[in-house]
């Protein structure tokens, strides 16, 4: 599950990257 930081943005942990084996695209203002 994704975690949200103080700014309210979704943060993907390295564990999730390893688990799902994919590279997420992080954009500001979007989930």
C-alpha cells in the first residue's frame, strides 16, 4: 500500500518496488 507524506503526496517504498517489480512515475499534483 502507498504511504502519504506530510505534503499529502503518495510515496512508494522500495519494498513495494521490489514486490511489484515496476517503476512508478511520480508526478506532482497527481496520484
